[in-house]
């Protein structure tokens, strides 16, 4: 067993995959502007990716806002700084937790569904059939999902921000003894436009990552049901890791002075 | 036919295709004359599907040339490839129907997406083509998942002929069907081909089907065409490989490779 050979192989494999993903992303993005545009398919994907993710994203945002309020209260209590709860909840939700939690939830739901659907189309030769019917599979399958995800995610995150802050408000007023109108006033006075827009920019990038990883893994699945299963898992795992990595990079870019 | 040196409808010259270390096609030479019904036989996993995907441009061969109507198409891309693809219709092994679309839209897909025919008109054509393969207009609104295997093949056939192609490829048209349904599909292929006057390339390992739907047969073995000739001559091929295959014997020069 040669350790160096193994490390070398893994490293090469990593760069090869990165290269393939980049090529796929380039092909897909350059296909967005070229006609034909499948408006109906974009609308359909907006429903599936955006609208049907609302319950999941809303629920997780609510509980995240609530637990954030609790923890900040407990932590702030040690310094006599409990009153800071509304401000920190708003900041944490809009800048980080709104986009990240929504991104991870949508990655689990949507990247998996896209990879499974496109993967099944790959192994049953439906993608080859598209080609023989003079239809570019990238334009027909990938572009609508990418566009819909990039549009949907900022909207979902805007909603998640509101629900998350509301979750903090409910916990704050119901069990931490905050006055409702003061809680809201502190939130509104404190949050800046940049806090919100930075989160929405992140959301758009996460949407791109989710659709890209779903499509890429689906397109490259092979074998039968097992291959599609592996593609689905890979799509969710890779999308989640990339979201967290991109989140770090975006935070350092957006808030660098 | 004119007789002297007709340009083959399709010609493969020295086509090689590998996946990683695995050589699947190792210099395939095959010419199909206009109007002929060519069948390529060969065991499972010998690269028959890979061969037709190379002709269609779904897979790119590493070496060799492919001609359609005398034009080299090996490296065509984009709209030039689309123009060539408009000559083809293809019936996939598992029918490859789009399960998100109703039957009629499957049949009309190439007309609507590829040729800009209006939906209403494409729908009429689809229903007409479905009738040609023996399906009533009642199946037009069904989803492909509601159909049996034999019916899916028929819909696949209707989709393949929807845009009046000059060449039709059939990938294992009878595999997975019961013998009676297989014969129905064979008859349907023979009658549509006669009707449309098209050139066909079919791949199969079903000898009954091969004899019925072809006028020429070639055998693919270890990445090459090892025998080619008129169907009537296959029983006197004097090739041990062909004899073993058409009689389905375990003993002979072909050793089953258990690892695909
Ligand atoms: N896209 C691909 N990637 C890797 N290997 C492939 C691919 N397509 C086909 N193969 C391999 O090529 C060989 C020939 O496959 P195929 O042409 O489907 O055989 P058949 O003659 O049964 O149609 C098989 O061993 C298959 O595993
Ligand atoms: Mg095959």
C-alpha cells in the first residue's frame, strides 16, 4: 500500500472533478442567454424550487430565530446585556442564519430532487433522446433550474428573514419578558440595508450552487438505480459543503473594510 | 438503385471508442447503402449501442471517420450537428419516453422543439403517427408510465417517425418483450420501413428479429465487424463466430466474458 500514490490519486481526482464542474457551469451559464428560452419550464421550476420550499424554509427559520433569542439571552445575561437580544437576532438571521439555513434546507430538498430526476433521465437515455430530437439538454434541463433557483432563493431568504425575526420576537415576548413594541423598534432601528442585501446576495449564490450540483450530479450519474442514488447523495453533500464554503468567502468579501 | 458506386447513406471507417482503459470499439468499418435495412448483431456489452451513439454524435469517437450521405459528420457540433440529426429518427432500447410529458407531446416533441411546428398542428401529426403504429387517440393523453412495455415501444416508434426521417435507428427493438409482442413490433418495423422507404440500422441480439427486419447483417465482436453480408447468406457465412452466435451455443470461439 503506497500512501503517496493514494494521496496523489485523491488530489488528481479532486482537481479533475473541479475542472469538470467548472466546464459544466461555463456551458450552462453561456446557454442562459442563447435562445430558445423555455419560459414555461422556468415557471414550472419556480413553483417546484421556490414555492414548494416555503413550508420547510419557513418552519426552520422560525425555530432558528426562537433558539437564537434564547441563547443570546442566556449569554447576554452573564454580562447583564440581555437587552441586546432583538438586535443580535436580527443581525444573525439576516446576515448568516437566514441564507445558510434556507440554503441547506433547499439543498436537501431541491438538489436531491433535481439529481434524482435528471439522473433517471440519464440512465433511461431520455437525455440522449433530447439530443436526437434537436433539443440541447443543457438548455432544456439545466438552464430553467439554474434560473429558477437563482430567482427563488433570495425571495425565500427574504421570507426566512422575516419569519426568523418573528420567531425571535415570539420567544422574546412570550418567555423572556420583552415588550413587543420595544422589541420591534430595536430590530427596525438596528438592521441596515447592507445586512439584508448581503444575505440576499448570498442566497442567489447558494441557489446557483444548489441547482448546479443537482444538475451536474444528475447528468453524470451512471449505472441503474444505484447510480441515481449515489448522484442524489453526492448532490446534497457537495451542495451543502459548497454553500458553507461560499458563505465564508462571501462574508469576508461583503464585510471587508 | 443506380448500381455503380452509390454513396453509402451511412459509413463508418476505422471508428474507435474507449472508456478509460476499456476499448469498446476497435476500428469499426461498416457501410449502409440507401434503402437498406442493416442489422448489427453481437453479444450484450459488445458496444452496439456505443456504435450508434457515435453515429448520432452523442458519443465522440477517438479515431476514425463517420459519413452521412457522403458528408463527414465525425466532429460536427451545434447547428451543423442539428441539421444532420434532422435526418435521423431513433428508437431507444427502453423507449426513453419523457415521463413528464403526455404521450402525444412525446411524439410531437421533435416537431415542436426542433422544427417550430405549432402545438395544435404537431398534435394532429402525433395522433396520425400514433395511428400508424396501431395506437388510438385515446392513448394520446396518457402518461408514458401508464403504458406497457410493448406500447411504450410503439410510442417510441411513433416519435422516431414523427418528423419523417430518412434514417431510423432501432436499439434492441424487441428486447424485454414477450415473443408475441416482439413479433408485433417486428411486423410494425417492417411495414413502416417499407412505407417510408427509409434506411435503417438496427442492433439486436435476437436472431429471430434480426432475420425478420433486415436485408443485411453484420456481426460486431471484440470491437470490430467480423462478418457482413446479405441476410440470406448468414447461414453459410463460414464464420465460426457467426455460427456460434446464430445458433446460440455456449461452446465455440466466443468466450463469454463474465466481467462486462
Ligand atoms: N458512457 C459510458 N461510460 C463508460 N462505459 C460505457 C459507457 N457507455 C457504454 N459503456 C461500456 O461500453 C460497453 C458497451 O456498451 P453497449 O454499447 O451499451 O453494449 P451493447 O452492445 O449491449 O449495446 C459496456 O461494457 C459498457 O459498460
Ligand atoms: Mg445496447
